[in-house]
C-alpha cells in the first residue's frame, strides 16, 4: 500500500494466505473462470513512521500486538481477526476472474 499516486512512498505491505474455491465459467469472459479466494491469515509490515504510530495507538485487540509495531517488522494480524486501523478484516473473501491462454 502506498500513500502517493506514483507508488513511491510505501506505508505497509500485507501478506495474506487462505484458499481458493473453483467457481463457475464466466458468463462475461469467454474461457474465463470465476474463483473465490478466502484469506484466513494475514501479516502486515509497516513501512513508515506514520503507519507505525497509527498502529501502536489503535484499540487493544484490534490490530496485532498493541505497542509492538516497528518500521520494517512484520506482525501476524490473524489473532486479532485483521487490523481495523488498516481496514483489514479476517476472514476476507475476494472474487476473481482468471483466464489462461
């Protein structure tokens, strides 16, 4: 995630893991398949001081271990069901369209 439109000022990175469920053939894209991805685990790495300050001042049990965030240090946010300060909730479902040629 970046704070600027040119993607030169990173604020945090997120790594999500979960599972895909094969969906149905797409009715909009010939040869495409709709997939459903459910993220059940996630880790966040804050990349700037402003993000660290925000995370360290978030509500208890709302985003990882309160007060332990540091720039460049990854933290698991699965135990807190995501990170409300960053708008991340777990589990999280995404709908994707895939076409292989």
